[in-house]
């Protein structure tokens, strides 16, 4: 969630189901760039697929946030106290 792109995606999927093409239009970025982030966010349970439909032979997924609230411990991102990024 430290990535600004993922934060922007989360803002779009929190209210209602939305597909990658719609997210791309809202964020003004290529849809192909979104798939990496969407797949990673889905893999880690931040978003979920809530619907699918077949459009011209391609499976279109509708995404939505998997929770209403996420609590993130900010200290995990604090590298100034002698912690390495690997920690």
C-alpha cells in the first residue's frame, strides 16, 4: 500500500465495483499498467473480484475493496531508525 498507484486504485474500488478500463480512465494511465497492481492487490487480499462478464471474448473483471477500513502500521514504513527495507 506504500505505492501511490495502489493508493489511487484503492480510492476508486472502495465505493462500488469497477473494472480495469474504468479505473484507467479515472486515473488517466494505460490499462496495461494497472494489471500488475490489480493482480498484486488481489493476491494479497486488498481487493476482490465481485463480478465478471465476457466482452468480445475477453473476461472483464469487476473489482471492489475487500474491506471498508484498512489499518496500516506506519512504523513498517519508517526506515530512519536504523531499520533496513528488508526488515
